């Protein structure tokens, strides 16, 4: 990863006011980026706090802080309450700002706690995973799980600002880098063939830490910015960003989060492409390159069983389903990904079964 040239800052329009997204190469540089934030309360990913202890201690100084584990099983209302209780113990005032440093899980819990603590305090995001830098950091959404169903409780509330610091990438495992690329590939396919080719070429030539990483990350953010500014509250066009997620979330629930979120998204978009091809929306050859890339990068074994019937049951629970219809996000081409209302009990189960039998990039345990 070449971090000598940081991407230019930009702003995102939102109901709660526009917020800035800026970039810093070093954790030491965060002090300047946050200098004008008074009365800070830090919520920090436990692992990040351990791996970047001295640099974060210098940043936090005397301000109060809580650490929180990045675990889907505690991305719950109980987890939110735990953070709020820590805020209360630290006597965090209504005028304070929460500074949330972590990946998507700690972001979701921290933003949720900030949204409701004393009816809401502002929050700043400092994403520390590739996925949270490229995707979840912007967009105003926060949510926690309800039972095994993902992100069923939550809301929309913009951050006060977002600061992306690429030094955090240095401690990410390959598995976490790979997961981030799941969302980056999703956004690239939504954008254009050229955007997809840039990501594909970087991955195939240089692996999970390509020199163009920051440019790819910035491009992903620009695509997401366009959709969230056009439809912050997910009433129309923003649903496109759910590409890969209806199937991906179903899988995450079925395998009890054995598969990281971004891997599930990559799998889900490969399945969505297969469904789009089977239903005649997509030229079968068009997405062969995507399948090849997903297979190359994301192939893995999964010890929990899953099958088409299980996936269909989960789709019924999805936020995008109602009255027997699910709004699938399916590509017609690169740069042309559409919202397609689809009967859950029509051809869909057969298309999914066909994918699992012939094209599944994961090696799964058999159901039953
Ligand atoms: N609210 C949104 O808009 C939105 C969007 C996309 C995803 N999400 C949610 O985000 C979550 C996934 O986020 P994620 O992929 O960032 O995973 P994560 O938060 O689980 O982090 C992955 C792992 O990386 C560790 N980690 C974090 N930063 C690190 C660093 N710099 N070095 C080493 N390890 C580090 C974490 O402790 C964790 O073990 C999912 O729950 C997903 O639903 C939310
Ligand atoms: Zn996602």
C-alpha cells in the first residue's frame, strides 16, 4: 500500500448537515484532524486499542474511553447499553462528542449509543478496517443484530466527520483485507466495467495490499457518496448498494457469522449474478470475470451447512422482503445494477439451488 499520496478530502451531504471525510497517513496525524473536537469520549475497538496502544494513548490523553469487542454476537442492544453505561459512569455530558475508532461492528454500536445517549450526542468515525474505510464509514446508517438476523434495529444519523487513517491497515490480517475487498468489488461493479477492472487488476497483480489501495478506496467512497446523497434514507436508488447483501446476510445468519461480512457480500453478489443470468437479465458471459475473481480471492471452506431452503427462509426475514416479494438487487451489466422485485416462491429457490450445485465458490458442509 502506497500511502505517500493521500486522497483529497471531500464532503457528504446529509439531512443532519454535510460532513467531511478526510485522510491521514499516520495515527499521529489524527490529533490535528480532531484538534477542534472538544469534550471527547472515545469508543475504541478492543483489538485496535491493543495493537496501536501507544499511538492511541497519545491521541486520547486524559479523555475518558471505553473499549468494545468486534463480535457480531455483542453487536446487539445489550452491547449498545454497555457502551451507554460506560458513558454514564464517565459522566459524559450531552455536549460531548463520541469518537468511535474501529471497524464496522464497533462503529455500529458506538454510533447507536451516541444516537440515543441523553437523546443523542454527535459522533466522529475513525474507521480501522478496510471495509469500514471503503464502505460503512459513510452513509449515516447504524444498526445492531436482533437474534441471528443482521442489522434489524437501527437508524439513520450522519457522523460529524470521518477521518480515514491508512496506518490502521498495516495491522489488518489478510482475511480482514479480503473482506474489505468484498464491498469494494460490489461498489466497482455498480460503478462501471472500468472500475471493476481496476480492482480486479490490482488484486490479481499485487494481491490484497496493492499499491493503488488508497485510490481504490477513494473510488469506492465516491460511488457510495453518489448513492447516499441521492437517497440517504434508502427509499429508492440507495437500495442498489444492497447488491450482494440479501444473499450475503442470509448466509451470515445461516453459518452463524463464520464468514466475514465482506466475504459473504462477495459470495452474495456472485449468486445474484447467477440469478440475474438465469432469469435472462444478464448476458451469461458478462459476469464470468466476476465469478473468476470471486473464486480466486474468496474460495474457502465453511463448516456450517447451508442449502437453498435455508437461504429462502432467511430471505423472508430480510428487510427487503414483504408480502412474498423480495427486492433483489441484480445486475444487467457493469454500471447498470437494478432493483428487481422478485417473488420469493417463484423460480428463485431453483436458481439458488442451481448456484449451490454448480458454481458456489465456498466449499460447504452438507445440510441435514
Ligand atoms: N452501518 C453501515 O452502514 C454498515 C455498512 C457495512 C457493514 N456494516 C457492518 O460492519 C460489520 C463489519 O465490519 P468490519 O468488516 O469492519 O468488521 P469488524 O468490525 O468485525 O472488524 C473485523 C476484525 O478486525 C479487527 N480490527 C479492526 N481494526 C483493526 C486493525 N486496524 N488492525 C487489526 N485488526 C483490526 C476487529 O477487532 C475484528 O476482529 C458488520 O457487522 C456489518 O454489518 C455496517
Ligand atoms: Zn455490507
